[in-house]
C-alpha cells in the first residue's frame, strides 16, 4: 500500500478532490468570517436606512445611497477574501462563488436604486439580505470533528477499492491464481 500524494504533502489533507475543512489556516477562516459579518451588517443597515427614509426622515436617502457604495466595496473585499480562503487557504470554493453572485446582485441593486425602479429594488434588497445572512450562518458554522474519510483511490486494496466495514483488506481481495 502506498500513501496518497495528498497525505504526503506538507499540510496535505489526506483526501483527493475535497479539501479538509479542519486544515485551513486560521487567518483565512477568520478573515472570511470577519468580512462576511461586516458585509451582512451593512446589508441590514441599508434596510434600516430605507425604513427611516420611508418614515419621513428624508436625509436618510443620502445615507442609503452612501451605504450602497459601502456595500459594494465591502462585497468586493469579501470576494477577494473568499478567493484567498479557497485557493491558498485550501477552503471550499462555494463562499467565493456565493460572494461573487452577491456582489453582482448588489451592483445591480445600486443601479436599480439610482434609477428609482423600486418594484425590483425592494424585493431584490430583501433577497440580498437573506442571502447575506445565510452565507454568514454558513461561514460561522463549526468545522466538523474527527478524521475525514479517504476517497476510494487513497486507501484500501491495491485495486483502489475500500473494503466493506468489518472486513480486513486481505479478506476482501480477490484470490490470485497460483500456477
């Protein structure tokens, strides 16, 4: 049996194709959590500013417009941090993809707001807040504990198959012909 190439690499996860969530550098996960928290807070602030404007505080429209620019800027930073979490940080790629989709939605949301297309602007804003909150919950979830199971090509018999639970690798191998 030969060790897998992933396990032999320094800092390798021991699995192929799927990164080991417990081996991410702490800075990458911490940075993603921090920027996602700030991003979600700015999204909620946007809703509060819109509500204040609709309640008659007309100066809040300017604050709402300024905060829209802050949201897009923080969204861009979030995409960059999520990509760093994914590639050099060996994390999953879905936070980068979700962050990119959020950024595109937020840029479109800002354009719709400046055009006063409120019939799309308001429901899109609700969807962006919900998506941001779901992302926030996911990045703050605790990492799974215990060993990560190896893929079928990493361990087991010489054929690359993993024996069924409760059997040894020797008993699960097909018998070799003796001549």
